[in-house]
C-alpha cells in the first residue's frame, strides 16, 4: 500500500499548494504566480538528479513528454485562472469530471457502454455538483445548476478535467520509459521554461517589459515562497505513486485533495456554506472513485 500513502501525501500537498497559490493570486498576476509555482520548486527538485541513475530515454518517452507539455501548460493556465476567479470549494470539485469524460470518449470512439456502477458514479457526480449550490434551490429546482454554470472558475476547472484525461496516461507512459523522479524533475524544468514567456507577455500587456518583469518579481516571489516545498513534494510523491499502481486508482485516491481544499477554503478564506460544499464535494469524489473503478 505504499502507493496509497504516497498518493495521500500528494493529495494533501496539492491542496496546500492550491490554497497558498489562491492567497497569492489575490494581489498578483496569474501567469507570474503560475510560473513561480514551478520555478520555486526547482531548488528542491533539481538536486535529486544527482542521486538517481540516469535512465536510457527512447522515442516513446520524448513523444509522451512533448505531447503532454503543451496540454499541461494550457491546463495550468486554466487551473490558475479558476483558482483566482472562484472559491476553492466551488471550482476544484469539478476536477472529478475527468472519469466522466473518459467514459464518454470510450463510448464515442470505441462504442463501449457504461456499466451500471459507472452510471451510478456519474449520477453521484451530477448530484454532488447540484448540492454544491443547494442554497439556491429556494429560487427554483434548476437554480443550483444555473448557479454552477454561472461560476466561471467551475467552467474553467471542467476544461482542466477534460485536459487531464489526456495528460495523465501520457505521464504514465513517460514514467514507464524513464523513471518517476527523473520525469518529475525534467517535466517541472520544462514547465518552468514554458511559463516564463507567458509571464513576460502578460507583463508586457500591462505596460511592463523585461525589466519591469524582473522588478515585479520580488513581491510575488515572497508571497509564493512557501508554495515551493508542497509543490516539490507533490510532484515526487505523485510520480512515485503513479509508477507503483494503475493510473486510474492513483488519480482516484489523489482526488481526496478536493476534500482538503474545501476545508482550506473554509478555514483560510472564510468560504461559507461548509456543510453543503463538503457534502457536494464528497458525493462528487465518491462518484469519481466509482466511475474510475468501473473503467
């Protein structure tokens, strides 16, 4: 059960990094914050390369790596914007839609039908999404659904869940053709490099050039400094856990981060309606696990 222990570590540190990131997003540009989230983890990750055996890399590794990278960059941009725009307890639960999309793709592409347990899991996810906004039911039965559709962070996180359908198996492939730690470190180096031009372009759109970007670096860097440790721990524990078990099982257990995030939202950001949001998130998480197991 080492994979389960590592996955729970990954889930908790992910929720911690998300909460700290949301706090920094209150005052700083999302592209700068996204870049710093990866850049500040590198001082802890890069030294690991000196303590592991360098794997022999093949075409399958480079193919998975290069296909996943731009998708991951897009997912992180949307993820960070969602954290900025909406409460943690109303945006992050929609990551549980990933297996629903996988089931849909299987039906459209392969003609595979949903099992009874899979349908039950999808229903639980739908009910959980409804319960997240249950307080609006007094205005009409459909109002909780309309409230979810109006939540921009929830819509963006739904897009992230769709992208993760593709990046998760690509990451598993890259790990299988290298090693968990090597892939974690090199992938984060690549993500940091890919995000720097985006941070620069964002600074220029605000009337700042390269010099302006550097002058503005220190304030968000101080705000984001605590994020480096949980991000680095999350990356390594995630890759190690993924190498030890079925990717669907690992991702299902990692989504316990949604429950941690609801608690962070309540205690750190004073997000209200804890009972309905925790219940809704729990239902969505349970549906996620059932659909993942059915798949």
